[in-house]
């Protein structure tokens, strides 16, 4: 398998290095994997003037998977929009057509105090939000702001279009059903079918698909209730599938239940499970270069790569279990440190994961 490594800016190179050490250790155990490195974000702007240069695009298109650190930083904040590091991220996502965004929110029992919810409500939380990433009201046409006659006289109105084609729903549905199959075989589809025709279609299509996945228990929930249930009793969920806008909001809500940004991986997949894997956090310029960043979100993103793009569940579990073990052993980077645990830096955390592997 060919992996395109895009370390990016800020803490990106530090955390990506640790994930690569973990993958390399598995290579020693028979995993057939090759790495090619390229530039994205601010470092690419500095070298070429473009946050997503053609050479990077070529490598990313040819690779089986992409491992990305993070992009951005104050150095590039004053640049015009097209040259900003974050623009590189949007371009690679859209060029690769990664329509399925998988965001697990796992609260390891050892980190239960990091959550803003009571430990007994969240301890052991392990949910996966599957968000459609390239459709819905964020991309639907027509859209705009214009002056119109209204009951309050002539004034500006703004409007957007929530739209999904059946096949668009089916392809994200397939990703979600397959993911549920690999987990505890429970899938909850979230919509607003009581008021929105678009999501009524969503519910019909997802319901029809259930016949193809008789081993998966499908339920439906309205989005307002889902938002409430996520903070009331989050452990009732396993895999949740929803559209772009609801998924945007619910995945942020779910990830924050865990309270620790340095722990959260993500995957964005296309129809062939080619994926872009990256931590959910940014480039953390405030701690960049100090060797203190938490590499676990990136290491867990590499585990997602093993699972979804390489179909190697065993290797993915080995990495995830190694992370569990170092947490149980009491190793903590600064972001998850609490008294009574052992504070370590980025490299030492990588060492601990390798030892646990
Ligand atoms: P951020 O996620 O980079 O940092 C928020 C806070 O969390 C900071 O205090 C940081 O030190 C801490 N933090 C983040 N990751 C950590 C880790 N692995 N270990 C320990 N602490 C960690 O968000 P921000 O400060 O809003 O953004 C900083 C830059 O990152 C901006 O330029 C922004 O545009 C960019 N950004 C990039 C991505 C991405 O590459 N996917 C995502 C979000 C933000």
C-alpha cells in the first residue's frame, strides 16, 4: 500500500513522525506499506507559493491513502484566501471526492475526568459519527442573498437549498452500514423527516437499505432529539449516520463529550475506501516545536487507515489497544495530564505506544 504523508505545519511534523514510527513497526511485522512525503499548507506556500502544489496533488491521487498532520498558523494568516494553508485542505478533500467523514468519539475510562459530563454518563463512551461531507444545504443550488418584496416590505432575503439525490444517500448509507457491521451492528440514522422533505427521502432510502444488512439493527432519530440524547445518555449510540449539516453539528458535540482534542482521529473516505486520515485538531502553533503535543489522535488516525483503507482490522486493533495500554499505564501529554499520572512529551508518548505494541 502506498501512503502519501502530508505532515503540514505547526505540530504536524512532530505528531505525524510518531504515527509513522507506529506504522513502520507494523511493517516489520509483515504490513506491506510504503511512504511518500509531500508538502501541504503553509510549508507548501513557503516552498512553492501554492498551499496544494501539483506535485502533492499527483502523489495524493496516486496513493492508496493519505496521512495528514495539520495545516495553518499565524505566519500565513494575512495571505489572500486562495493562498491560505486551509485552502490546501479544502482542495485535497474536494479533489479526492471524500464524501464520507468518519469521526469516532471515544472516552477512555482513564480520561473520564476530561469530559464536562459526569464520569458515569460518559466513561467508556465509544461512538462513530458518519457524516456526509460533500452534499446537503452546504452545496445545494440555488443559494443567495437578494432584495425581494416581503410582508415587511422590500428587503434582503437569504436562502439555501437542502438537496440529496437517492444515490448520494445510498453511498453514505453503505459506508455507515458497513462500519456498523465492523462494530456492534447498531446504526442510528438522524434526520428531520417531520418537517423536511429532503430528509424524508433520506429516511426512506436508509430504511430500504436495511434489507441488505439484516445483521445490522437500524433505528431512526430526529436531529433535535439526537442532540439532546447525546448529552443525556450518549452511550446508547454506536454508529450514527446523518447528512452534512446535522453531522457537522452533532460530530462536534460528540467529540467534545470526550473533552480532549488531542485524542480524536478522523477519516474521510471515497467510494473505494481510499481515505484521507487526520487528527481532528489543528496545528496548535502555541505549542509547535516544543515536543509536547499529543500524538495519539494522529496514531489513532493511522489505525483508522489500517481498518478502512487497508481492511486490516487486526493491525488497527493492535494500535488502538496499544493506545489504551499507555493510558492505563498512566502516560499523559500536557493536554490530558492530571495529578497522579506521568507527564510525557510527544516522542516519549510515541515510545510508550511502540513498547505497548
Ligand atoms: P488547534 O486545534 O490547533 O488548537 C486548539 C488548542 O488545542 C490549542 O491550545 C492547542 O495547543 C491545543 N491542541 C491541539 N492539538 C493538540 C495536541 N495534539 N496536543 C496537545 N494540545 C493540542 O486550533 P486553533 O488554535 O483554533 O488553530 C490553530 C491553527 O490550526 C489555525 O491556523 C487553524 O486554521 C488551523 N487548523 C487546522 C486544522 C487542520 O489542519 N485540519 C483544523 C483546525 C484548525
